[in-house]
C-alpha cells in the first residue's frame, strides 16, 4: 500500500469528521427548587443577557416516555445566596525555590482583594516541604488577607516542593465541598515538584473523573525553567496556564483568573400537570437552545414530580370520538413534530455534542477504515527479502558486571571491606574505604562520606550497612534519589557487589573490592579524610 493511499484515507476521515460540532456548555444550573408538585424553578447562570423563555425546556422521562415542558418565565434570580458564589481554592508555593517571590505573591493578592468580592468563596492553601491546612472558605476579604499575611517562605538547602500533593489535596477538598455553585482551583508556583507521593498521571486521571480543570500561574525566578510540567498539567486537565515573568503583571494575572464579574443569574420557572401521589420522574434535564445555536442538555439530579402519564389509552376508541379539548397553559408541550433526533444534542463530560455532527464523524471514521482496508487488500505480495551479508560481530567491550552474592570481609580500621571510588565531581578517582559496619552518606559534614559539590544531595542521603558478609545500600528518603546501576532504590535495602555503580543525586561512585590500590599521591588517602570539604 502506497503512502499516498494511506494519506488520502486519513485526509478523508479528517475532513468528514470536521463536521462534528462540539462546544463547551456555558450555561450553569446552580440550584433546583420544587415549591409544589408540577412547579419547578431552576436557577441558572447564563452567559447571555436576558435569555427568553423560549430558549428553555424541561425534559422529563417517566415510564419510558419523554415529556418536554416549556419555560413559563425567566426572571433575574431572587436569591443570591452562597450557592451562587464561585468557590475558589488558591494554592500558593512558599518553597525555598520561590525565594523572594512569596512576598510579591502576597502583595499581588492584597491588590486583587482590595475590592470586595461577595461573589467568591475563597480558601487559601500554602505548600512547600509541608502543606498547610486549607483556610475556611469565606467571602470576607479581610479574613483572606489575614491568612495571606501569615504565609512565610521556606529557606534551607534540603527543602521540598510537594506541588502535586498540594493539588491533589485541594482538588479533594473542592470536590467534597457541599456548595452548588461553580468551583475553581488556581495554583501559583514556579512548577517545580520535589517529594510528592502523588504521580502526575494519577493527578490528571482524577481531574478528568471530577471534570475539574486546573488553572495555573507560573511565577518565580525558576518559573521559565520549571513551569513546563505545570503547563502540561493545566492543559491535560482542560485548565488555563499563564507564565508571568514580572511582579507588576502578577496581580493582573490573578485578577484574570478570578474574573471581574460573574455571569448573570436567572430563575427559570416551569409548570406542568404532575402525576397523582409521590411518583417522581426517572430522569430530568434542562434543555437550553438559544436561537441559532445547538441544544445544550444539563442533567438535573434532584427528584422532581413525574408528569401525568403520556401512555396511550388501551381502551378501544368509540366510533365517534369528540374533538380533544385544548390543553391548559401549564400543560406539558410535546416536542415539535418537525424536530427529529438528528437535531438533538447531548452533554458528555460538560461537552455538548450535536447528533448530526456525531453521525458525520462516525461515517467519516468508517469511510477512512474502509479505504485503508481496500488499500491493504490491493497491496502486492512482497518479494523475497534480500539476505544481508554476514558481518562479524563488533568486539565486545569489556566492563565490570555486578556479581551476585559477593562476600565481603568484616570492615575494621585499616582493613576496609570495600572501596567507593568517586567517578564524577571535583575529585574523580578519589576512594573512600568502608572501614565501619555502618556508613552514612550525605551533604552535611557530620556524615561518614561527605558528597562534595552537589547541591542536589540531601543532608542525610543514604547509608551502607555490613551484615553477614554482605554490604547493603539504603536510601534515607532523599529528595533526588539513590541509584544502583541506573535503577532507583525504593524503601527496601539492596545488596552490593564489586563493579556496582552507585549514584547519589548527580554524583556517582563505583564499588571496588578490598584489594583496590589507591593512587599513592592521593591526599585523601594520606589524611584519611575521604571526600571531606576543605574548610
């Protein structure tokens, strides 16, 4: 099959599938009230000013029959309570990598909250090596400002940035909040994550399940370098991302994320004849179809009264049937006869899909698959594959391999069990003799083996233990990991053998046997202060 045939088939698929009409549902159903059976009030936030009643229908299903009830009135919302407020969690990075950026974030937040925002319920969470508890949601800007004043930047060489853990915690709190209004999660960080237990892939999957996009503002001295992961996370969850490189623009970016005004709220009223008793509709949805736009369906989870049965009468009609009386104004309105299922739409994951477009997309996919199928069938049988000339194998490069089950002699002063030879850094080749049954490795001077010139090594990074003729390597929950032969250690210790290559952050050592001869002019060997920093 030629490449042009494959390309033509996929171009055909893409062109036909382009007719699928998908758009985000901008209408938000906030609350549903039922003052009496057969009377429904749906409070919505609409991007359109003064939408007409003809744009709304209440779709009820009962006993397998759909009933469409037109809206009787649309009026400005009478109750602007907390259910109509937008609930927002703002996560602020206070880790050591942010340095002076924390102060600039606090100043920008004070600038934004200088204007009262009764339309917002704000909770604030700060994170670094630890995650502070989420502050109570409030519309009082003074309360929010008090929380912001208490945020202090971290300092220290071994600090962590639990960015993904903070996002996961904030997302869970947002999902479990009982408020019915819109919900937003905004993160202000340089994008660097260290020490989080939550994997990025799991975070994206949870956000998709909750239909919860992440909006991110990248800010800080390291943001241009580290914000790529934050940008991809926002994109994967359907959120917005903005890189802010100067403090004066930060307040504007936060203000844009919070929005200056909320969409207008309206009470949409419906009236219909309800079924006797306590029967409820098996499903209910709000249909919104402004003129010239496809229908948006928003599911209503509240139990609403079932309409009168629309099943046909099983009693045979009399020979003379009187003309039916006109239905009262509050009765349900049947769907127009001219409206077929092709003109309908449905909402999936907050995305409205037009049936005509969906059908066109399916047909496009089938057409592309059929074209590829016939192109494959018409492909000629391949000829015999030429046998390449036999070439001698390249010479095998000798290297030391890990010996499983190596036995080491017990370490003692002057009689090392093995040596660790530095293969990187400022002192390549410098050996360290393992002359103790327990050797601690790290950046601080109180360690047995001090790793120099590597700012990514933790204060107490790893340890080597002698037991029963075996040397065991253990990671001490370091920030940037301990590696043996390019495999990162977990919580369990691993055994060592001569030839193993160990890496602590960015510094590597090789395990050598006890008969290793160090260079005679090695000052570290003479002084017996291996890998110690010179004061």
